[in-house]
């Protein structure tokens, strides 16, 4: 198996394994002791830390020369040219309050570019997987985005947290509704990107995402036929826009970027 496909296969297995571990924590979440990271809705628990540590050990065992970037621990450099971009629980707040809309997100980079991604939603029993040049799939079924949709065709994912500037959030929401759009939010950027790839959302905009929130989803959207722009990188967060060509352009315009 060629190197990228081999890593995608391992990423799928690791996502399922991490998801099973996260599900056990989820069913006993009243015993967790969440801590604030930066504000009242930016939390971390022993579930996040434990599962990321498990993922890092497993990745190093399979591919010791690969780098790893994750949410809870410092990045590690590699020698192979591949970098794993991992989020053990994307959607910690939904996870902690008992909502099912959280995921394990595992992306792969080569040369600084997204080349493979796996997003697993354990409580929904959905595994999204994509590899550059190989298409995107949901539980083995091929995904293809609707090229004719506009921002008014169905709901638009929006990821702004309280870290976003209220005036900018308000301007975007007002502009979207003026043009017939409606907002949707589940608390997991990875899941909303997966929903774009699966035609459950027309598009997605977030003023501030980290790479571990979106790396896997970027591959999914692109391989399903869509466009993604990300202003961040491995060291800093940035804005994210995703959709078909029409929706992508409209979201950038409404957010004041074009």
C-alpha cells in the first residue's frame, strides 16, 4: 500500500479506537473534571488529554518518522514529510453537556498541505474519510456536493464563538439573512465541515479555527467537489470558508473578505 493510503487506513482505525474510548468517557461524563482553557466555553477534560495521548502513542508506533500537531500537547516534528493533525474530541462543550454532536478528527498533511482526513462521530455512528485524489466517503458511500446550491438553498454552518468580535458576527448574520440564508451550529467545526461534504449544509464559515478543528474536514470538502479557504496554519488560527464555488464566494463576501 502506498504511503498516503496506508496512513488513511490507520487513521480510520485510530479514529474508531479513539471514538470508542471517548464514548466510555461520554457515558460517565459526570465523573469528569473539566477545566477552563481561555474562557467559560473553552474547556478541556481528562477525556481530551487521555485520548490525545493514546493517539500520539499509536501514531508513533505505526509511523515513528511522522510529525504530530494536536490540541492538547506540543507539536512534535518528524522526518518523513507527513504530519498528523489531531483533535481527540472536537466539540468538548457538546460532549460535556451530553449532546451527541462531537467528533474525533484526524487529518494528514504533506508539504504543509491537507492530503487525508478522517472524522468519526461515535454517537452518530458515522465515519467520514477522504484522501487527496481518492474522493470522500461517509460510511463507505461516496460523497459529492451539489454544485448548484446557493447560501439560501439550505442552512449555513457558522462557528463563531464568544472570541469573535460581536460587530463582525452581527454584520455577517444580518447579511446572510438579508440574502435568504439561515444559520446552523452544532459546536464541532469538524462535524460541520463533514456536513458540507455530505450536502447536509450548503456551506460553513468560522472567523477563527485552529488547524486541528478543520484539517480533516478540508480534505473532505475538497474531495467532495467543494472549495475551502483557511487563513491559519499549524501555529496560528484563522478564518475558514467552505462550500461549492458559489457558496464559498458568497461567504467570503458576507464576512468582508472579498
